[in-house]
C-alpha cells in the first residue's frame, strides 16, 4: 500500500513540475511578445546608471540623501527615454541596483582580503 502511495505521489509531483514548466514558458513568451521584458530591462539599466552615478557623486552623504538623489536622477533618465514607472517599481529597482553594487564591492573585498592573508 505504501509503495502505491509513493508511486502515486511521485507521478503527481512529476505532473505538477511539468505543468509549472509549461505555464512558465507560456508566461515568458507572452511577456516577451508584449515587450514587457525589454521595458523592464531598460528600466533596470537606467536605474543602475542613476544609482552608480549617485554613489560616485555623493559618496560622503548618508543613505537618505543618496536615495533621494538616486530617485530624482532615475526618474529624469526614465522620463528622458519615455518610460513610465510606478513608485513601488522604482523603489524595487533601486534596491536591486544597490544590492548588485554592494555584492560587487563585497566580492572584490573578499578577493583582496584573501590576497593579503596569503602574504
């Protein structure tokens, strides 16, 4: 009885995973067809530029000043390129850009620390 239940569960899990894969493929194709994926990539690219520029220019300022300037610069870049953005979308894109920048800096620091330890 347990073997039958295990086999049935395994079959259902396989069907479920396959169904999720098919749905995901259809959703991605739909988003690509509508150009949503491309717009999101452009928005992220422009927000990344704004965040990196603000970090360079205002490196001695606190986080609130940097965030305000990043928001302002990102909105300017997005408007110049004809892209609309919601407040929550802008916040999420800025957070993603900051995380990517911090991850990049931290991975570089780890390499430097390892080199110093080897000396």
